[in-house]
C-alpha cells in the first residue's frame, strides 16, 4: 500500500486561483475579439488588438484555454498538468511577444499585458512540478 500525502490547503487555493486567472484570460480573449468592447480599453491595448495577426489571436486562445485545462488537471492532481501548463506558457509567450514594438506603452501596461502573464504561466509550471512530485493517487 502506497501512502499518499494529502495536499496542504494552500494547494487548493493556488490551483483554484490558477483556474480563475485563466478563466479571466478566456473572458479577456472573448472581449478582445468582440469589437464593441474594445472602446473601453486603453489606447495602447486597442492598437495591440487591432494589429494582432491571426497567429497571435490563436496563441492567446491556446494560452488561456490550455491554462484552464492545466488548472483543472492540477486540481485533479494529474501529471499532465505540467505538459498542459507548458503549452499555455508557449501560447502566452507568443501572444505577449506580439505586443512588443507597438505604440508606446507605459511600464505598467507592459507589466500587466506582457510580463505578468508570462511570469504566472511559468510559475504554474514550476508549482505543478513541485506539487506533483509528491506521490499522487492518479497516474
């Protein structure tokens, strides 16, 4: 019989926050492809969205929907969460990279739109690896 340690309460909080973060990203993605909602966004971000090629739109979709799936897999303590979060990071890097060189964003805008999403995606890979190293009841 293999002993399986129960996750600390913080695991559930972080995994749930990962799901909420990526669900908010999915809502953001839908908002960005709905033209009327663009008017409420800052000018720089409207420029980014307006100049976004199809590959960047698809990369953002991969980023947020893979992130949601990764969070669900993490909540289920599945090893596949690491791979799915890695796919999400790749989509995040591609989508965020497209924003460089467009207009003149403030440091805060760059942080919120480019650096923070990449940092969160990288953190989720690290966290999933760390948590799933502990024996899980699921393969």
